């Protein structure tokens, strides 16, 4: 076995010889350390394990889908209820719901009507989700985002 000093540090030549003797690879784990940290391991197996860990991490992350529901400033009660049922179903499935009121032409003068409709929509969805982003006017659209309750 290679000569180690009192701190357990082995020189590069001895470490390479030991790795060759064991038919393994000398892998630099922490290049910024003083001295750099190396391990004698099977490099292919090491890469395989890292890929496997990355895959597990990726699988555990929640995939968020956003469903969009579009209303108008003068949406009728029946249409409102119909769209509300869709939003409830989307929230139950775990999707976020983006509700927007689109103002066509000169209907932009009814911004307050659009905001009232969105707030009414949020109030109806209170049992199923929480408002993540309050109604905000962006161009000719007023957008609100509702996230499902856990």
C-alpha cells in the first residue's frame, strides 16, 4: 500500500498505482479542496449512480399543468356556472387554473366588470383552490391564477 503521511494524504503517483493495482479508477471528488480529494472507485458505476439519483430527483418534482378558462366582461350566469364546473374539475385533478377576461374592441371600458367577474369566480372557487395571483390587467386581458388546495 502507498505511503501516507500523518494526515492520511497520499501522493498522486502512489494513488494512481493503488488504483491500477485494484483495477479501478482514481476520481477527483473535490478539486477545490486543499489538498484535492480523490477516491478510488469504478468510474462507470459512479456515473450510473449519479444518473440514477438525478432521475429520482426529476421524478419526485411535481409537474404543474395550467388549464386556461376564458370569460368575457358580459358573461351570462349559465356560461359562468358552466366554466366554474370546468374550473372545479381542473382543480380537483391538481391543475392550476388561469382565468382570464378578454376585452374585445371597445369593451376595454368595462374593466371593472371584468374584475368583478374574476373576483366572483375566485369566491366560488374558494373551497377548491386559493388565488395565487389576483386579477391584473395585461393589455386586453385581465388574468387571475388559482392554485388547487392541498
